[in-house]
């Protein structure tokens, strides 16, 4: 991937990688989606780099889509990443979704999802950490659950935590194989709003952070330099997200055979 970017960069002069230059690049790519029925945006409030990688960034993003009978309003209120020599590498996220889920999915579907949410979260964590054997632990817990007189779930709060004890890694794994050392999350769910907050501690010695591997800095630089391949990747992801949001806001994923 790094070689492809290097080859495609021939003939292009690299621009300074700053929060402002990245914001401008995204604004140009998101321009087709700014209308009366959709808004897409991303804003970097901070970006710090060294010669090799991004060492700190802080951003917020949004995706707003108006459908035929609903509004999809997703916000990344804060995504903060830190990986410098003075602190433990971390990733922190706070996000929310305003959407009438009853209209989007149906009452029965919401009850089914809510009933299995803690199990889904726990299974996901176990799948993600299964390669680490007994070194990995995960737990999920329903902190709060509210139902109406008909038994419909109207509110749900879920907490989740996973950790990897590197001292107990299997013989075929080394510290360099582990990206995430630990993390915890909180999910708040209601019929009209869902929020997610999580914080993750990363492993500074993870092999993916080594200088010969392409990372976030390389991708952002390619975007600022208007590299066609990277631009297409962003456009494809944006198109998919807008289309998905439009489908939810128009009831396309609702099972009409259920309530």
C-alpha cells in the first residue's frame, strides 16, 4: 500500500499536513452531499504529527439525512487519539444517534435487539480477543433497563469491558501482536436516541505502529495531496453511509410483517 501511494504520488507535490488542510480536503469530497436532505462533515480541532506518525488528534463529525418518514442524525461529538512518548496511547470516542427506531426498524425488532445486546457485545469482545487465549477477559452487563406496560423496551444502559494481560499471552503471541491492552464502553439506548462512549488503551509496542508500516499519517497525507485512490476510498465509504442512513430514515430495513 505504501509503495502504491509512493508511485501514485509522482508528479504531485506534497502539501503541508495540518488540521486546516485535512478539513479542506474532506469538505471538497463531502460537497456533493450538502443539500436539503443530507449533511456530511468532519472537523479536526487538533492534529499533531512527528516524522513518522500522527501523535495526537481530536475531531468531530456528523451525518444528517432526512428520509421519507424519519431523520437520521448521527454525531461523533469527540474522537480523540493520543500516541506520543509522554503518555499512554489512547483512543476515546463519544458518539450519538438521534433516530426514531420504532419507525426505522419496528417495535418487535427493537425488543429483539435490546434483549440480546449484552450477549452480542460480549460475543463480539470474545471474538476480537479469542486469539489471546486466557490472557484476555471480557464482560458485559445491563446496568439499567426500562420497559412499558406492554413489555416493550424503552430504555437500556449497557456497560462493557475487555482487557488483555500480556504476561499471560499464548506461546505463539508476543507483545508486538497486541493492539489493544484494554477498554471499556457504555451504551445508552432509547426509542429515539442512542449514545456510545468508549475509551481504549493501546499498546505502544504494537507492530503496526512501526515506522515501516503505513499509518494514519500516510493516509491523511495522501488525502491532502489529492491522491485518486485515497479519494475514491473516502467517496465510497461516504456514499455507503449516506445510502444506509437514507434507508433507515425511509423504513427500508423495517420488517413490515412485524409491529
